[in-house]
């Protein structure tokens, strides 16, 4: 017996180094939780950044359309809606005696819905927005009509209501969707 006792060293508690399995699992769990929370935080920041970027792009496109239309309308002598007030088409008579046509077009298989202008000398419509189905904007022209007041001394005004969305084939994730409404009334300067 004496021989076996000398062969097996006795473990002393003061010489033990390292971690127990429970301590290791607790540290691993806390580390996993910290990494998970950090990833959720970074993901939410990225999604917020994507949403802000897409919304800003759509707002810029809408503001460009409104500014362009406002400049054209204010520098016109008269306005008319040939197909009636429900149409999404108006004609502006300008000082140079060349009418400017403003029309809203529906989406096609390849392009977004858009708003465009043309003159009689250049019969091809020029889009005021990016028509690309992924990177462009889809324009819902809710209202584009001419209102002529009953007083002949008061110039007509144009009601414009546009809803711009991210392109129809843009990624459908929530952070890539944008919907911005523009609503304005623009009066002709001189009648």
C-alpha cells in the first residue's frame, strides 16, 4: 500500500490553475450576449441610415419636380386643363407663345410612373424624375389640375399633389422603402 500511495500525487487546492466548466460557460454566455446586443445595435443603425438615405433621395427628386414646375407655371401667361380637372395633363401658355405640356404617365413593365414636360417644337416628353425601376422614383400624380377663379382679374392657379415612392423594383426591405407626399398650389404671376 505504501508503494501506491507514493505513486499517486496528492492534489492540493492551492496549486490548481484554470477555470471550471461552469465558469467557462458563464463567460462564454456573457460574451455571446454582448456580441448579440452589439450586432443588433449596429444593424438598427444601418437600417436607420438606409431609410434616411432613401427618403432623402426621394425628397430631393420631389423637390426638383416641384421647383421645376413652379418656375414654369409662374412664368406662364395662362394655363388650361384640356381634358378637364380630373386629367393629369395641363398646358401652360408662355411668353414665347410656345405651349408647355405637363403630363403624368403610368408605370410600364420597364419604367416607374413619372411626370414629364414637352413643348410643341420638341414633341418628345422629358421626364423630370429618374425612371429607373430600382434606383429611381415612382410618381403617383394624385392631382394636377388648373383652377380658374370666377373673377377675371385673378390669375388661375395649379393644384399639384404628388406622392413619390422608391422605385417599383427597389429592394422591398422596410429600410429601403420611402413614401413622400408633396402638395402645393402655384399661382400664375401675371394674367
